[in-house]
């Protein structure tokens, strides 16, 4: 049995489906398990200052730890971890999602892509290829839906322009073999069309039915859009459970997104000093 615990490859969908299963089916046990897992991630995997956008200390970041003692097991993060911000949005932990997303956006700005693994201690990739994964586009989409901050439209535009510049070929879009020299591999993964392109399309198509009726749908971990089962038990649980609130309330037109302060919608999502700290962490 492996000893590594984190929010990246091999583990990411576990947290996502616990929360989404609760939303879809209203089983309290799924929510209980998610809350326990999320609390333990913050206790054992999260490093840095207590608050994302205030206080002193290192940049908050979720690292890989050894299960038996919670000690840091390595110094890399992987590209699949970029999707965790989307789960945090669904959880209602918006500031934490903003902070987590900013780390992967900084890596993207450094290379115009996300390497499969990035060593935050050495400030360079460990696994260099980028197979056009959707995770950063996905979390960018959900953060824009939650905050309506045009900053995330800018992020999406940069992602789109980088893909067009570095991956477009005569017959499609190529995997980057190396994010540094931008060499290609002769393959285009199916998730590029089914997820990466879908999230970017929905990010900019503000009048899309899925966006206007977002409380009626939920995305699977592979980007499939499913209608939320309209069960009274789900709606009551969501409104009454003090341990969970979300920007997407199935079966209602209510949303916690409206509580996001208006003044924060038109400025940078984090204070400049903390964004610059993230840039230094990544080596920009």
C-alpha cells in the first residue's frame, strides 16, 4: 500500500465525488466523510499561514504527506491538484480556493502550460510534459462562476492563447512533450475536447443555459454534465446543515455566491503582497 496522501493524482476524485454524491443523492454519510477528509487535509496537508489573504507567514499550499505521521513526503505538486480549487468552490471555501488556484496560475504564467509535476522547493518541473489537461481551466471556470471577478476571464484568456500558441498543429492540438522547449508529442488526449475546451467555452459563454441554470446541473470528474436529482431531502439538507454551504444549491435559485463582497469583484482576488509571494515561491 502506498504511503502518500494528498489532493493530486490518484486521490483527487475521491474528495470530489464525496461532495458531489451528497449533492446528487442527499446521503448524509457522504457529506460527513467529505467534511472529515477536508478537515484532515487542512490539518495534515496544508502548509503556510492560517488565512489566505491576511496575516503573516508562508503561502498556504497543500503538499503530499506520509499517511502514518503527516510529515511532508516530497516537494512536488502535480497538475491534477489544480482541480481541487473547484472542489473548494463547491464546498463554499472561496478564499481558500482563490489562494490554491493562484499557485497553479503562477506556474502557468511561468511556462505557458502546467508541467505534470512541479518541484516547489527547486522551483522547476520534475515531469515536463503537458497533455492539455483541463484542471486549471476547470477551477478557473468555477471561480469565475462563484465570484464574477473578471480576473478569471483574463486567466482563461491566457490559457486559451497559450494553447493556441504552443499546441496548435495542422491536424489538432498536440501534447507538449516539454513545457520548457515546447516540443510536441504526436497525440491529443480525449479530455482536451471533452473537458479543457468545454470549461473554456463555458467560461466565456456567459449566456449559456448551463451557466444561467447552474443550480440544476453538476459536472462529473470527467466533465460530463448531469442534471441534479430534484429530491426534497437534498435541498433541506443543504439549507440546514451548518457544516456545508455551496455556491450551487440544487433545486433552488438561491446562492451563496451573492455574499461574495462586491468590492472584491473588480480588484485582484488576493492582495498584491500575497500574489508576489506566490510568484517568488514558483520562481517568477
